[in-house]
C-alpha cells in the first residue's frame, strides 16, 4: 500500500454537473461545468506579481498552479489552426485561442479557491488571439497565467483586425515580447496590441512598434491613424514593462499612446517600474481635413479620469511629437502635442518628459499634466 494519503473533498453539484450555486447565466453556457476530473498530476509552483496596496511596489507571491501546455503553430488563418492537441506536455494544444475560449479552463479559474492555472506557451504566434463576440467572453479572475517566455510572436498583419489580443479579461500576461516594423501602408487606421483586456496584470512586457508610412492608407475617412499598446477600461496593473512606439506618417494625422483609458467611469490603473517612449510625426504629404500629431504616455479618452484611481510609481515616460505645416489651406491645422499624462494622477518617484504643445489656430483644448 502506498504511504501517500489522498483526501477527497465533496463538492455540491447540480444534475448538469455545474457547481451548486453558480448563477444560471454562467452554467447554462455549453460546457460550463466542473471537469470530470481535476488534474492533480499537473500541480506545480509558480510566482505571480501584484501591485502593493499603496501602488508603490511589486509584490511577489509563490502559488500552486495547474500546468497546461501550448505549442503554437504558425497559421495562414487569422484565427489560428484547428485544434488537435489536448493541453498536456506530451500532446500540447497548438492554438492559444483554445485556452482563451475554453469553458474548462475558465471553470478551473473561477471554481478553485487557492490554485492558479498556468499556460506554458512555446512555438510561434502569428494570428489574432481573443474573442470575436464582445458580449460573450470569459473573465478568468486573474487566475489564468499566460507565460510567453519561450514563444515567438511574429509581426502581425493588421489587414483584417486592428488588435492582436482582444477582449480577454482577468489574465496575467507574463514575459511577452512583441516587436514590429512597418514600412508599407497599413489598412487598419486604428492599431492596438491589447484591447479590452481589462482587470488583468501585465508583467515584464516588452513592446516595440515602428511605422514609417510616407503616404499611408486611403481607408481612414479623415486621414487619422491611432496607435495604442493598451486600450483598457478598468482595474489593470502594468508592472516592469518597456514599451516603445515610433510613428511617422506622410498621409495621416497621427495619435500614439502607450495606454489609452476608454471608459466613462473612473478606472483603476497602476503602473510600476516601467519605461514608456512614444513619438508621433506628421510630415508633409497627402492632405486631409485634419492635420496634427499627438504623442501621449497615458491618455484618458473621455477626460474624466479620477486622480485617486491612477497611480504611477518608479516609471519613466518620454513623449515627442512634430507636425509639419500643411501644404494646402484645405487642411485644418491642429498642431502637435507631446504629453506624458493626458489627465491627473498620483505619481511616486517618476521621470516624466516636459510637455510640448503647439496648438494650431483651430485647436485650444489639449491639456497636459506633469
């Protein structure tokens, strides 16, 4: 007889296999019930990272986790390859979207009291990751860890989608690197790496986006292009991240921002130990109605963000912008602005570049905070 002692804990369940007391709108989803077995053989240890209560430092915690595996395969489909794996180390999943859309994984993240789920990712990603229905996505409750330490994310083609990661909520993104350089026209006039990934924690993210677009695309009605790394709404922490966005356009007016807060309500955004650089340049070229260049570190789209809900600690933000004078009087010249903060915030030991503002004759409503 084995000396190992096994303890079984009873779990109250419905006849359909859902956890008793789970709201109807959750367990009525197809496949949303307790797995037939819990993968105790996959238990391991890992480290998670959170902001301290005062938002000044990063707290490391060792936790127990269930390990699953993805060996992503490069795909000609924007949604990735059809899944053939089972998530084990011997037979890993081949498409990261399998995890993001898995009621099984979401059930583990929301049903267990003290464990986490860790996805160890290898291979190559060159496809869109996330949900396609805005009103039908999972919240993984910050218990799903996506570890990108040993994966290659290829330069994404924004022809069909303007985002790389879309509407995946409650995720811990660890050790992700995305670098891209575009020298040809980009069809999408709004590009975001992480969009709608709210209530998440980003740790050790490295991003570099460079666009040299001498004439650009005709697909934006008023000739405006927007480049963001994070487009978020609430309760997101960005820890030890290094992001660089450098955009030059001869056709479009340009706005860049490392983070854009896009919500009517006051979100909670914490940035610790990070370095952001953003640059927007509008050169002479094809004319459109509006003519400007804007570069922000963090920008509130609605301009209503509360000071008490935005915290920056030990972070450096550098912004630069320039806009050439329009070559035709038909363009509405709005000037240029380089602004680390487009709203007020609580700041601890940060290095913010000076704001640069050249408001054109048709614009006088830009606000910067230092």
